[in-house]
């Protein structure tokens, strides 16, 4: 169901810039109107190993980690966006009171 929600909004031209995956049936999203043709990646409810695998692949494609949520079960949800649109996406995130994800 969560993937269906993302796919539906993508058809409307809305990209999730923040995703929370609370359990197998619950998620929350913040959506943004990205520039046309912007490259991105959204992954939700993944183990840390899978997150790191996606993070490496996204980085290799020139995508920057925009947002990250780790739930109580240690499941990772993340959004990556094209580097050239990172400032615009970060500004939109800031409008919701959120800052860009940082790796420690």
C-alpha cells in the first residue's frame, strides 16, 4: 500500500521529500513539486544493510541523500535527489521544519 501511495503521487508530479515508515502498514510523507526530469530515488522500510547498498548506488549515480528516517524497528526510509537540485529540495524540507539528512 505504501508503494501505491508513492506511485500515485508521482503520477501527479509530486515527489516525497521525506518518508517515515512506522510499521508494515503505516507511513507518512511530505511531498514536493520537483523540477521536470529531476532524477531521484525513494526507498522505505529497509534494513540498514539495504539502506547502505541503496546509498552507495545512489551516490554512484550522482544523487545526494536528502532525508532519512529510522524507525523504532531500525528500518530506514530515505530520499535521494540529483545534486543540482539539492539546494531547492533542502529549502523545501526546511519549510516543513526539517533539515537535510547528514551522515555521521
